[in-house]
C-alpha cells in the first residue's frame, strides 16, 4: 500500500496536495497519461485530507519562500481545508500561493475570492487557451461555461490580489500564446509563459 504524499518540496517551496478531484480532465495532465508522480513524489490521494492532517506537516515556515497549494487536483475543491491551512501558515508568518484552474467560483456557485484573499498572498491561474473551442479540446471541462468562468475569474482576481499570475502552455495544438498574453494582460494580471512538459 502506498502512502499519500500530502506535502512535497520543490526548490525552496513546500507544496500542499489537498485533493485529487478536479474540474478539468486536461489531456496534457500526467494523471490522465498513466502517471501520478511529480518529480519523485507520488501524488495520488486515497481521500481528501482535512486541515488537521496537513497542519502538522507544515514544518518551520521560515525555511520556505512560500507554501503552494498544488497537487493532483484543483485545491479550491477542498476549500475548507485550503482556508484553514492557509490561515495557519499566515499566522506563523508564512507566504501562501494557490495554483488554480480558476473554476472555483463556478464550482461553488459564489465568488470565493474574498475568502481566499483573507489568507492567501498570490494566485497562479491556468487559462491554457485563447478560445473556448481550444480550451474544451485540451482541458475537457466537466462544468458548463468553464472557459467563460475562468475568464471572469481572472478579471475579478486583481480586485482582491496584488499578485495574480495567469499561465498558458506553449506547445498545445491551436493555442496562440500571444493571444493568451493579451487576454491576461487585459485583465491586469501577469502572464506566465509555460512550456509543455516542464513541471514545477
């Protein structure tokens, strides 16, 4: 029996793996291509961990540049755990970033950005496409109107966060990286140009 990896370290950041559930089924995601591993870490989860399971694993916050909610699922789907753990990290003086697909508002049917802003320092959002058709082709959303929702999310996010990065993957068929950049910068977010196949 393998043990679930709830925290893992890349460079000088500690990553928090709080859910295996996701609102997307991206064709470029390793978990849909037979792998549950990032670097040497197995990220498959047997259950959604509670805050009480994550907090003892945080370690000394002064040793890490930041704590990043990023595993093999969409962290906002385990929102109670995310908020409780992030609040604890900040209370100890640590920095918190959430990597998200930007569909938390659509999933929860409310604007979760004010809740996140109380305990999270920065957001990294994946847009991954400059048109809805290409987004559906590569990201295979489970929820209707997902592309519209992620665009609305990145428009709203700078009202709550000073640091919002939005990424697109260079190497996906049909994706116009410069068009993605215009969408992102038009929403007053920072564009992050990622390369397909480079993780972490």
